[in-house]
């Protein structure tokens, strides 16, 4: 059987594409992958997604996305795609050792935040530890937070957080930043930001009862290897994101980091019939609502492609 549309990935982009293609009677097949629901599955409160004035839990909103796509006939397979062949149409993809064919493909595999690798990051993820200031900064009004990183992302996160937090500590393991000069100058001029060089977080501390929350960090000064404790309300990891695009290398055009390149004002990749949506192709906004928007675009692009081909 050759499917009209196969969607690889199941965050806001993948499920929105599935919803639109299902309503167009294209019977899309979605491969949800190793993290069905994407990055929102590790987010607790989502307060900036339109339509939920009281806020909603990340996993809960993704369950609603999934049910809505399934309601219109999208088929969802929770397996991960491990290999693709885009050399000819129909395109071929493999889940474990089973091969599937499709007339069009929508790549919506998202991106993953890079973490420090501390077990405590996982323990307090969504409870004071975050990788997205625009998502979670609001929860730290009047509180003190730490941002870890040295690139433009870290500068942007630190600057943004000063709108909410009373104090932002920017911690970097080196003695100079790799961020652009303009971003460094902006942060240096902000009275709410204090920069701490040559320092790493050894541990994030907190308590699990009665409410799970971060209460501090254990820092190591790399210059003299001295340890210190700092009370803190939130920890923002800003050392970059990695697009989940490895299996498409050699097929799809990407930038240096691995973000899939798409044509202006569309979701078209360099291969006709293959489209990309969401964070796998978005290094700038990385929001659930923008991912959903490009998922809609990819579904419409795929539908028009099939129409033009006479399907």
C-alpha cells in the first residue's frame, strides 16, 4: 500500500499536519517516535497556547492534539522511523524492519534541548528547570534565576528573563562569551544581570515534598576548583538545541547545526514531495503555536502537491 501522506513526528507540528490532512480525506499515517507529543511532554504548565485561558499541562494538550487528529481518521503508530530513502517516489521509510511507502512525506521530528547531563535536571524538569525562557519566564516573576550558556541563545534568555525575574545570574564555563557583540553589550548593560565566568553547575538542589521545586545550585569555580552553594528559584539551560534530523542527512538540505532548510513562504524542502514543519526547521521561534502553524502549512502544501500530481 502506498500512503498519500506519511508524517514523521508527533509534536504540535506533526499532529496539526495530521489533523488537516485527515480532514482532507488523505488518510495520513503518523509515526509518533520515541517522544510522542514532542517537547511539550516534558513541560508542566502551558499558559501561552491560545484557547486555554486557565493554562493546561503539556502532556494534556498533546493528548488533545492526538485525539483531534484521530477523530478525523489519522492513523498513529508509536514506532520510531530509523531509515528513509527519498531517492525516488514513492518514498520509502522504515519503522524497525518494516517498510512503508508514501507519495508525500512531512518531516516534523522537532528538536531537543541540549542539557548539562545532571540527573537533577531530569528530577526538576518543569519544576524550576527549563530550557525555554519565553515558555516559562512568567512563572518566575520577582524571583532569582540562573541562565547557563555563552552564546546568543543564553544572552537572549537572560535579557528576556529580566522582564520577569528580580535578578538573573548568567553563568558561563569560560572567561569569555561566544555570543555576538551586540547581544553581549545588551546583557552587560542590564542592571538586573550579573555575569559569573569560569563557573559550572555541579548540582541542582531542591525538595520534592510537599511541592517539587528548585531551591538552589551547587557551583564550581573552575579557576580555583572551589565549590559554593547559591540559593536560586529557577535554572534555565541555554546551551542550544539539536534538531532531530540525523536520519535525513544526505537527503535533505540542512544548515550547519542540522535544521532542515525550507523554501521561503512554504514548507518545501529540496526534494519535491517532502515537506518540513515545526522545530526541525525552525531555529528562531521554537514555540508550540508556531510549530502548529507550520504543521498546517505543510499539510496544505502536501495536499496541493498531490492535487497537482492528479491524485
